[in-house]
C-alpha cells in the first residue's frame, strides 16, 4: 500500500522545487547514500533545473550551464546522466506528464470510473488543470516541447495517446463515426485549449477551463444517454 507521503511525492513535477534546497544538497564527506541514490537525487535536481530554466528562457535559450547552476549540479555530472539538453528536456517532460496521467487515473477511478463516466472525467481533468496551475515551470513544457524537434513531437504524441485510456468506459460515439478518430480529435481539442492558455501566460486561469473541457470530452458521447432515456422514459409515479 502506498503511504500518504509516497502519494504526495508522486505528484511532485519537475520544476516544483529548486535544485538548491538545503535538504537536497549532497555535502562532502562520508555519505549514507549509495551511488545510485546520489545519482537519482542529482538527476531529480537537474530535471527541476531544466524545467525552471526553460520556463525562464525558453528551450532554445536554455544553456546547460544555466541548467546546472539552477540545479546546483556540476556540468560533468550533467553529462554523466544525460547525453545533452534535448535528452534532459524530453526526460523532464516524459517524467512529469507520466506523473500527471497517473494522478488523473487515480482521481478518475476514485470518482467512479465506468460507473459514473462524466463525473470521473471531470475529476481527472480537474487534477490535470490543478497540477499545471500549481507548477507553472513544468506547465511551460506543454508549449516548449515543440522546440525540441522530432524527439519532442514523439514525446507529445505518447502523452496524447496515453489519454485514450479515459475513453474506455465512454458510451458509444455517434453512429457512423470512427471511435478511435473521435477520441483522438477530442483529446487534441483538450490539449489545444491547455496549450493556448499556457502559451498566453494564463496559467492561474487553467482551473477555469474545467467546465468547458468536460463539455468537450463528454458531449460527443452524451447523445447515447439522451437517446436511451428517450426510448425508455422513467414511468410516472
């Protein structure tokens, strides 16, 4: 069973912390941490430094020296852990988006999943918007990942494909409409709305998109429920 503290740590996105927090420092001298633990901590700090540097300067303007400075990690250590800036950017984006999707999945299931699909969708979207609003440095990566090139586009495609899981419990779509294409179109519309808000600097306003995005996701499938109610009306008492 995951502890409460473990659940909280899973929701920490790249950029949520600074690399130079005292409790994250690695002081010289005898250490109780194994080499693997040291490398893991340095990697986390570099991912935080990556997100914060990109948020401040954009991906194109982010220099490895600035990333290392923000993380409090030396340049040689950076190259021990990543092949270059692109590798670190994609790692930060992938790690953060996977954390967000896991949190959305947990909220979705707790809200009822298949038994209450619209409510479950709402719970998942609320987590998405809240986490991005609370971690603006990471939210910026939603836009900046496009500057990475093919590797960034592949990572974004992986993220969008991962959202298909939330439609497994959805009612059938409109007759004659390819379900897979409909789902991908809906996911793309949600991503475009979030992307636009982040690109325009409206990060604090992201939670205000909830009602609109729930409608965008649920509406293409709502006609089935409506038709079912029409065909089987509730008897009058």
